[in-house]
């Protein structure tokens, strides 16, 4: 049976940063409170004219360049986002147009902060089912700053903007034996359901005619995040006959360092093997995992042939894991 693997990664962060101290000038909060409760020290904020598709295109170009392929070889584009430029066409179609990527088909996946692992799972399935796809471009891109209520201190301190991308390659198109036999997406598990109200926006196209702003019950989200991320990892290990000690690295959705620490503690997994970008990026929703993955690879924290897990939870609730050998 065919399989896919991650060939390259790329990322893009808007130039402008917003520190905790700067937020403290806007709402009643402090650098100390934000750091202690979340681990966040700053976030990147898109410029006024910058769109989600612009962030996505920059991250995509970075991944395509590292993969040393031409845009004409990309057969599939999936963008995971909750903050698209327009209701339609999809952000992926706009990205395809901007990249002049004429041999691909493109669509968006919306699963909030879990969007990237949903998109990787869909891309992996499509690559297995469709021999025509040699390379898939999978992007997580968000401008969360446009749906944040900047008067609500309980949410505005948490989010940031950015984009991460990966090029996934079909093993059926590999001539290199080592590349074909070792690397690959091994298994994925995805879940959703219940608790639609603990994390949502205050509006939408068919309800209010606008996107609305983020509303959240932080304590409830925290509790579900720790419980569901831990359960998802345990199931992945069970289904693949693995122990936590077999896992070389973990890339969790970067929402809050305390959520990550709680999951890792429950599993008795060393924090040194966990990517931490939440301090610099804050929560970039669907972009957080590909951004953290690219960072960890650039820092040589992920070595070729190593075994790792991507795990996420987001509004819906949606959650799950991707087990892969890099
Ligand atoms: N600055 C100062 N005080 C604040 C702030 C702030 N930015 N925000 C809330 N407070 C106050 C509250 O008003 C409350 O005051 P009170 O005791 O006088 O009523 C106090 O701090 C404690 O509030 P809690 O909500 O209980 O604080 P908690 O320790 O739960 O931390 C937080 C809040 C950081 C949001 C936490 O619940 C959390 O991280 N939850 C997970 C949410 C999350 O990560 N969401 C991201 C999207 S979902 C996802 O990506 C998985």
C-alpha cells in the first residue's frame, strides 16, 4: 500500500510583534500574569493589508524551496484555517492562484486549532487513493488578531498570527529505497463532538452576517485539552504497539505551556523532547503545529528517521494525533 511522508517544512511570521507589556497598555493585565498562566511572552500580528492567503503563500514558498520542487509538481493544496480571506473562494484556491500552481486541486479544512492534523490526515488519505498526486502542499494559516476581542483580557492575550506549511510526498513516486521504506505517516486518530459552546465565535455568515469574535470558557477548555490530548496519545501508542519511551519528539498544539506540561507529566514524557514555540508565537490556531514543526527541524531537534507525534485540540471540540517517522 502507498504511503506519504513529510518531505519539507516552511514557515512565515508577520514582522510586527506585540509584547505582553504592550497588551497591558490596552487591557488590565500584566506581563507576569500572562507568562505565569500561559507561557506566552509575545505574538506576531499581521499588517493591515496582509491577508491569511499572503501568510500561507510565504510559508508555502519556503517549504517548496526546501523541497527543491517546482510548483507545477504539486497535485494537491489543503489550507487549514478558521480565518480565510473570504467566505468563498476558499483560501486554498486563492493560494493556488497566487502561487500559479496550475496542476493542483485545492480546498480548505476547518477544524479550528486541530485543522492542521485534520489536513495532514486528509492529504495522506488522498495521496494513498490517488496515484496522480506526487506532492501535496498542506498549510496551516491564521490571522487570529482579526477575530480577537481586543477588549476581552481573558482571550486577547492568548492568540497570534502566522503560517506553517509542509510538502508531503507520495512514496509511490520515490526512487530512493531508504526514503521509501523508512519515512512516513504511520497512523492518525481524529475526534470531534460535544462542547460546541466552550470555545466559539460570537457570530458567523448565516447567523450574524459577520465572523464574530472569540468567546471562551478557559477553565473548561483547559480541562478538556489535558484529558483529550492525553487520551489521544495513549490510543495512538496502544494501536501501534508502542510505549511512550519509543517516541523521540512531540509537537503539541501551542495554546498554553501549562496544558502542554500537564499532558507531558501525565504521560511521564521528558519536556526536553517537546517543541515549545508558544512563548514566541502564542496560539496561532491551525498554524501552530506546522510552525513548531518547522522550528524544531531547523533547530535540529528532529532528526531524520526519528519517531514523533503531532497532537492538537481545538474548537468543536476537535482533537487527535498524527504518528509519523520523519
Ligand atoms: N490578566 C489578568 N487577569 C486575568 C486575565 C488577564 N489577561 N484574564 C483573566 N484574568 C483574571 C480573571 O478575571 C480571574 O479573576 P477573578 O479571580 O477576580 O475572577 C482570574 O484572572 C483567574 O481567571 P481564570 O480564568 O480562572 O484563570 P486561569 O488560571 O484558568 O487561566 C487561561 C486562564 C490562561 C485562559 C486558562 O484557563 C487557559 O489557558 N485555558 C485554556 C484556554 C486556551 O488555551 N485557549 C486557547 C484556545 S483553545 C485551544 O487552542 C486548545
